[in-house]
C-alpha cells in the first residue's frame, strides 16, 4: 500500500508468491480479498491445484485469515480477463471457479462447495480464425450460477452424458432438487429465471478467443504475422427448455430451434430468442411464440448474437434489441419484433459496445462503429500493424503507431 500522491510505502506483504488472480476491496470493513494464481500449469500441479485466498486489513496489511481454494485461475487468451468471479453476499464469500465455493467471510472457514466443469467445451469447439491456431480458449460455454434469494441454481456439467440443473440452499449447500438429465448438450450458455420457471439455453453462441499466425516468405526472408481474434461461434445441438422452480420437473421444450440458436434473454414475461434466421419472443410459461420475425429483409446475413438492451448504457434505447449479424447489424422493437433500422457493413469482429456505439475491428486493424439508436455507421482507418483501443465512453479511439499515440474522435 502506497500513498497515491507521494509514493510513500505504508505497508507490504509477502504472504503469497504467485501473481494475483482476482481481488476486490471491501469498503465497509476496509479489507482486501485476494486469490492467487499460478504462473503456469506445472506450478499449479506442484501446488496440487490448491491456491491461496487471503483477507487483508487494508489499513496496516495484517492477514486477517488465509484459506485454500481448488482450481486454476485462468485468464482469457486475448483480452487477459480473469474468468474467476469472487464477491460478497450477506456474510458469505462466493468464489466461482470451475464450480462454486462458499466461505464464511468473517473467518474464511469453508461452508460448502459444488464442483462442475466449464472447460470441457474447449475440446468440442475449434476456432474459425485466419491462419494456424497457436492458442485459444472457449468462454461462457456453461452459464454462471443463478442466485435467487435463499437459493442458487447450478448447471452440474461433468461430461456430455452427465448434465443436470440443480437447486441448492445458499446457507447450507443442501441440495433441494436435481432436474432430469439434460441429454447430449455440448454447451449450455444461458440460465434465467422468470417467476416460477428456470429457462435453459442449450447450444448457441459462445465466446472464442484465439491467437493465430501466418508465415510468409520469398525464399530469402521469412516473417510471421500474428492475429488476435475475439468472436462468437455457434455450437450444436440447439434447444430451449424450461423447468419448474418448485421441483425441477421439465415444463416445456421448444423444438423450434433445432436448426439454430444464437442466445436468449428474458424480457418481461417473454424470452427473446434468435435462431440466426429469425427473431422470436416466447411465453415463459408455455414456450408459445408471441412473434416470429424473419431477419432476411435486414440483409445482415445470419444473426450471430442478440444484445439485451437492459445491459447497455443509459443513453441507448431499452425498447429495442440489437442483432449482430455476419454482414451487418440491425435493431428490432423488443415488444413487437418490428424492424427499427438495419445497416450492412464490411466484415469485422464485434469488439464491444462503448457509450452509444457498437464497435467492430477488422483484420487490418481498422475500426468501424454503429450508433445503437440510429444505425448510423462511421469508419476509422488505421495504419498497418498499429494497435487501437476504444475509450469506455466510446467517444475516442487511441491508436498506437510505433512510438506515437494518436487520439481520434468518434463523433
């Protein structure tokens, strides 16, 4: 701990010897909770995959308690985000890492744990990227636990032949019920609750990050170009199922999406779904379709992902769903399915929504953005081999060209 203005060191600790994998600051108790991360798989094996979790007094650096957790804190291949999640809920500390591990926050004592596998999808999905794949990862292939008052719903996925939805008591870890087996699913990326139903998405869009390379030469000189790609890929089979919150029995199963699905999200008492070729709204209780809107007239190719407007910034309309397609982007009214706007674009990879704009980048390092409210597109060219990042408010792009940094307005 150092003073921000002067750099004066106030305290330090050498309690752990591996890098920090994740941490958060508890303002109420003036404490820092840290989980360590092995530098590589060999180090993890040497430690028996048991790593440290510590609670530190932020005032003086004293270790309030130390505990171990099981698993490896993985970072995403390209963006380097930690896939682990650690947070407080009432008087308990929750760690989501290849399962759910629950600790007493005051003492660090383990309360209960439920293991499940979120990594096996990597063996089932090969990245569709340019060049030879050097390293890749598949993320959000299994939905995160769903917390609901005194209970938590968990997808217990151990293999393709052992997959269940389970309901646990948060305080004790007692298993309340287990659903019938969810058969033959390769990925289960969506888990939502509406009233007395749990909606499960089977198959669909998962995040793939990859580093690939291509080697060039003229007989005398050879050089290698590396590419870093973040994209969504669809994984079969596809299905939407609903289960009762009271006993875990299956309420309905929609066969409409056998040929395709991107992702789903709840909207009021309906579930919004895209099959890639059409946009749907389903009644959560029965699975009956409120509307089916073909996306062919949008002229954006197959839909790859739909974006829940409630997850977007304050200045973006919450009445419309954003549809990200192979060749463009469109917007539809979430209540009726009516098209609001559609824009066809050059090929690019979705890089995020910042401010009011949807950003994409190309293999050449160029950017283009689309206003989420109007559909107006803007294009930004960068020099070859330069690197760019978008500001969080979406108003600027910072371009790194050699030793120069350029700030480009997007407005």
